C-alpha cells in the first residue's frame, strides 16, 4: 500500500479525528446552512 | 463567517472549562460535509459559464441538505437546540428560494466592502424593490471590529445560536467523586 494511502487510513481511524468529527460537522452545518453566502 | 461560527466554538470552550464531557453526535454528518465541500469551490473558484444556471440550484440543494441533517438530529436532549437551528436554515432556504437562488443583501448596511473572486459564483444579490421577504435576507450588520465582518440574516443568527445550544445540550457535567 502506498504511504499516502496508509497515512489517510491512519488518520481516518484515529480516535482523535473521530472525536473531532461531530464538532467539525456542526461547524459545517453552520457554514453551509448560513455562512455559505459570506465567504468573501 | 467567523462571527457565525464563534458561538459554537465558545460553547465548546465553555463545556471544556466546566469540566464536562461531550456526547455530541451529528446524525447523517457526511451530508453536511458534502454540502460544505460543494459550496466552497462553488463560491470561490471560477468554474465556467454554466455557473449562472447551476449556482442558484446548487445553493438551494445544499441548503436543503443541511436542513435535512439538522431536522434528523431533532431528537433527545438536543431536540430544542436542533429545532432552533433548523428554523434558521429553513428561513434562509425560504428567502433564497423565493429570490431565485440568491440571498438578498442590504448592501447599504454592509460594515465593509465585499469583493468576490474573479469568475466565481456569488450567491448574494443586492436587495431592491422587487426582492421578496427582504427582511429575511442579509440585513443585520456584524460589528466592524469583528474579523471578516459582514451582513448576516435572521436565519443565520438562529442557526448559529441553535448550534451553540446544541453543543451545550450535548455536554454532560462530570459527577463529583468521593
């Protein structure tokens, strides 16, 4: 397996990333549901 | 943008300071990430001549996707917070839809001049006499001292506060031991 693929695999299974996902998802909800009209 | 995400970050910090543990779950979260992943290039990159057609439709579709995600999470302890956030998204979706896929913007109230990247799709349009439900558009000016200060809509405010309440509702206080 290529090294970048390995790295992505490690990142996706990392418990820290998993813990961050809900927060990132909520921020995505705020940005895409409202602030998406204000990128600039 | 920063002003709208700030309440979520503050709620998160407050939860940590209070020593709480988070039981934050966002059901169907991949849909929210997809919506954001579509919007970022759409609003920042020069994507070609077909943007005037696909841009407004994509704006409506991705906002509807977010509404779906938020409504899916209106259960349990986070129900009220989710419903507040959902009402904000619904108001934004309503005003965007009745104005052809564009968020009307009260340009005269803007705290600073806004420039769009060359060739990129702008999903806001200056409000005029033909604008429908203009009061639901970007009519509230953020303080000029705020980084990236901008105009926001009543729906944005509800969404932002609802999301912050969502984080707080998902925070459990640690029980004292001994």
